[in-house]
C-alpha cells in the first residue's frame, strides 16, 4: 500500500454511499423514484497538502473528513429524500451541525471527564483509577450509542449501506469484478473502518489522559477537548499500521476488537444497495483516473 493517505475510503449516508479517493469524492444515492443519483463532492486542498503526508498529523485529515465532508454528505443525502420545502440548508443547517458537534463533545468527552473528576475529589480515588473510570464510561457511552441507534429502522438501512461500502472496497482491493453478484461475496467488515477508528480513539484517550495525572476540573475538561486532534492522530496511525500488517497473527489479534465492533454498525446489504455503492466507487475512480490523465 502506498505510503500516503490511504487511497480509498467511504461512508454510508441516507439511502446511499460516499466514496473518497485522494483527489476525488463521489456520492451515489437511491432517489425516491428508484433511480441512482450520482454527484461529485469537491475535496478541499487539505487532502493534497503536506499535512496529508506527515505521520500523526495526517490523522487530522480523517477528523476533518468526518466533521466536514461527512456531515455535508449526510445533509445532501437527507435533502434528496425530502420535499423541496423540507430541505435543511442555510442558518438552520449550520445551527444543527454546531449543536450536533457540541452535543457530541459534551456526551463523549466532557461528561466522562466530569465523572472521573467527581470520583477523584469526593471518593478519594487515585488519579489513575479516576482516569480509568473515565475511559470506561466513555467506552460504555460509545457502545450504548452504537447499539441503541441500531434499533431505528432508518439507521438499520444506513448500516446496510455501510456494509455495501465495505464490500465494494474489499472487492476492489481483492481485484474482483465490481458487480453486485461478485461484491456480495465479500465481507461487511474492513480494517480501515471508522467504527474501528472510534474504538481506537477511545482506548488511546484513556492512555493519554491518564498521563496527565490529577487536574482541576476546568483544566481536565479543557485538556479533553484540546487533545482530541492528538488522540485522533494516534488512532489514525494505529489503524493504518494494523491495516498494513494484517498478515501478522499478533496484529490480527490487536485489530479484532475493532472488526468485531463493526457488527454493530454494518448489516448485510441487498442487491440494490450494492448497486449504489458500486456506482459511487466507479464514479470516484473515473474522476481520479481522469485527473491523472490530465
């Protein structure tokens, strides 16, 4: 594999799949009338910057990808399924994204940090034990969230498109034909999945935050937010390393929890979902090859 930003990745969206390469990004969706709508989504210059080639710092690309490109794709996919008067755009969109971001930080980073601080202050726990509890609470929140949203019918369909995304990339990397019948034979899990990245981020946050030792509540909360990019960079490099060394039994064992967790975020897709994922991947590949030819 190239010693650069991992070439191909993707994301499931409402009734569709986004596929991202080094230079191009395409999203395909099943429209309400049954047709497949494919659109190209411009990639920012950050993907071609020097930052994308610097170990540990390039993990910020993945974080940027999830926060900006991913949210944009989710919004466009949702708008395709709604009527003209129900679209989310303008100030409403930006407010929704800001509130979602703040809520995510509050639930998954600040609340566990507060729980850890309370045990350290009022139960006289050692900083090591309070940080351990903080990490456990963060992990429980993540698992509970992924498990809980899986009961929603719309999310189950998104998870099936997630499986279609993985199957398509697995088929391409194996050199198989990109047809629904061929792609269907491949696994719904992938070593570079964002779900594995989230689990790794939680584990690495426990280790890094524990090294900070005891902190006043304000500094504890601030450190959790400021160090998110650092933890993301470490998690990215770990996922990249395990993905490139899956031939090792030890590495496969290390990657096993991340692969197992994908059981919560993927479902077996049907043929129509595979058609959408393949359409997105082929559009992205065509754009990348056209750019190379130019």
